[in-house]
C-alpha cells in the first residue's frame, strides 16, 4: 500500500515537473518572438515665456512607428527557435524608427496649453488631436518638398533609423566576440535651420 502511494506521488511530481518545464519553454518561445510596435508617436514641448524668451515657442518629435523585436542572425524578423539560439550562443534584436522628424515653431501663436479646445479634451480626444496635427505637418511637408525639393516644415526632416543589437550569451566561452555590439543605420539626415530657431536655441 505504501509503495503504491509513493509511486503515485512520484508520478504526480514528475507530471508537475513536466508541466512546469513545458510552461517555461512556452514562455521563452513567446518572449523570443514578441514584437513591440508603437505607432503615431508625438512628444511635444511648449514654452509660454517660461524660459525668459521674448516670444513663445514649441517643438516636438514625431515618428510614424517605433518597432522592437528579436531577429535571426541576419537581422530579419522570423520565427525563432530557442534551441538554435542556445546552440549559436548569440542573441540578435533590432529597433526600427520610421519617419522620425522634429519640428520647431518660433513666435508660436498656437500653443496647445493656451487652447480651451485642447485643455478640456479627454485621453482619446488628446490622441486624436495629436494625430491630426501630425497628419497636417506631414501633408505640408510633402507639398513643400514637391515644390522646393526641401521642406521647411521640419527642423529635422523625416528619416528612418535602424539600431541593431547583438549579445554574446556565452562571453566566458566566446572570448573573441564582444559581449554586446550595437550598430546604428540612419537613412538620411537633413537639418533646416533659420535665424528665429537659432535665437530660441
């Protein structure tokens, strides 16, 4: 009778260990193939004579999307097998920022913090208001670029950035490979400065 009880306990413990092992492996697979994507990013700063300037101004950073994901060793997003990663003993990931741009408005008359329409907006309304502003800026930028070949809408013209990360998972065994490597690729950077912007800076 005692042997049967011990046998049942042993089987139960083995089953529990197998379930934990399966769940842990499943968690690793999910994390290795997880992709984080944020769209329509807009960070804005307004100065309403706070800094002592004789005029108000505002500036902001916008991006169509920011994406972070694990990749294969060619920095291509694909389904990752954790066994292959452990065998290779290296980890690869990439951060992609599409259409990153910066605008700057000198002598601004449209600071949002002075607008009743903006102040009383809820969370969703604020998001829609910001998204609409981004679309207007991009529309003006595209129209200006077609006419002048260089837009004056943005201080930093829209550009794409890729940041590639490589991590050595066995630094004590692979001593010839750096622990971490980062490579930054920028498609094109164009600055558009005028006298008013330089005064604000």
